[in-house]
């Protein structure tokens, strides 16, 4: 029973929930390393959400006995080429979600891929040469964070969980 494909998906969804709980505690805390704890919680949740997505892909591919059933990356299964070999409604829905940049799944995939990019300095356009060289800077202003919110990560977790439950009901009816 512990070696069923769905167990890994369930574990990863649960682990993402634990990471989100840790993230909430870090956001409430005043520890000296709270910024690091927040970033660690955010990345951990994202890592586990991606793992749950991969697990769900493995569940579907395993059920339909696809040759790509052991793919190491979800992106390898979420392609139109996979659908061309066999029409799978669950995979078709996931491919649609993954390829529309406005959906939660496409955003999850993009955020996960961004974890593996090196840090980049913000691009600053060249200034106007007629302007003074010395600029006044307010050190109290914080830059607007582009980080994912805990609420957004939790909504992705709930969407993924709902997708898994709905797909499993359909797969069991066969």
C-alpha cells in the first residue's frame, strides 16, 4: 500500500502544508533570522507543491501506462506531444492549465523554475545625462517584494489537492 503512486502525491501535499505552517510562524515571528526563515518556508512549500504535481503526473501516467510514466520532471509530461500519443482527459486538462500563463499551474511551474535561476541585479535604465549625478535616497523605504505570498501558495496547494481528488474519482470509475 505504501508503494502506490498516490501516496507520494499525498505526502507532498501534506509536506507543502507543513511548510506553509512554518512560513506563517516565521512571518509572525520577530527572530533575527526571520527573513531567512520566511524565504526557506516559501521555497520549501514551492518545492513540495512541485513534487505533488509531479506525483499527480506519475499517478495519471501510471494509470494509463504511458511510456513516460517515470519522467523526472512534470514538464516532460505536460506537453502536447504526450497527448498526441494517447488522448487522456486528465492530462489534457493539466496541459491546458500549464500552457496558459494566467493559471495557477503555469505560475507554479514558472515559480519553481525560477528557483534554479541565479540571482540577478535589477536592471536600471541609463539615466538622463542632464540630471544631477547625486540622488537622494530614502533608506527607510523597502522595495516592493516580488515574492509569492503564503495565501497564493496555499491556494495552489488547495487547487492541486482538488485536482488530485477529482482525477482519482474519475480514474476509479474505469
